[in-house]
């Protein structure tokens, strides 16, 4: 019984950690896209 509860708790924690990681990565991509767009034309 205890093992099942621990396994369920670890699964929930891993799902939360994955959601936070995906959110941070999406925010990073969004900020990079915004900074690329704000530079205008050309490479510089």
C-alpha cells in the first residue's frame, strides 16, 4: 500500500515538473521570437 502511494506521489510530481519545464521552454521561445521580430530587417 505504501509503495503504491509513493509511486502515485512521484508520478504526480513528475507531471508537475514536466508542465513547469514545458512552460519555461515556451516562454523562452516566445521571448526569443519577440526579440528577433523587434530587431527589424537584416541580420543586425
